[in-house]
C-alpha cells in the first residue's frame, strides 16, 4: 500500500511505525492508495482523516494509524511518546473544569479550549481566543489571545500542543 501524508501528519505516521510513505501538502498530486490527512482536509483518494489538536486526539491518531502496520501499538507504547511533553501528559487523561468564559473563533481551537476546561460562550466572556490566521476577523479589542495555527509553528504535534496549551494556561 502506498501511503501519502501531509507535512502536518508526518510525525503521527512516523511514530505509528510506518516507514514507507510520501509527504506532499497536496496528496492528490501523488499516485497513492491512502492519504493520511488532517480531518479538515479534502482529498479525492481514499483517506484516513485524523485530528491532532489535543493530547487525546494525538494519542488516538497514533493508535489508529498504527493499525495500518498490522501491529497496532499498545497504549503504553504510545504513552511513551508523551514522555518529554509535560502539558501533553497533564491533559492526556485529565480534563479540568475552570470557571472562565471565553469566546473562540475557530473550530480547532474549541477542541483545545474544551480540553483545558474553559466555558465557550458568545457573550459576557473574559477572553477572546483566535487563531493567528483570523486576526483580521476579530472584532473585539480587549483580552485577545492569539494562538499559532499551522504556518509558523512546529510540525511536531506534541510541540504544537505544548505551545498552545502553555498560552492558554496563562489565562488560568
């Protein structure tokens, strides 16, 4: 099976134990059997769509992709990948509740904000959380929290989550 993955998903593919794959931001440009892409991506070929915004999504994505190798990784093997990432470990199995109301400008950020335990509301909020690519769409002026999206951030899903969670933890 010829697997094509996007740069954002490559680390998951590698950790899952797949060694023979091609990386292309546009998988349909390749001749492949299966594309491993982010859930928001649309491709013509057969695909496995994964989410990697939260530690539990990263965990589940590694587990799902590892099934393609014929020898699914155990939970303990996957947890070992989290060893050097304190915030990822903290939120992997813990979903605290904080009494902080926030407005969120992006679906992918809602996953993270929910994971941290903030309340998502549309008015009477303490903070406005938005991805960098929507900066020009934010109408509020106070208590703005910009979160890096895909461009100027590590492709490593653990490092990406650590950075985003650290920014949001500063609001607690």
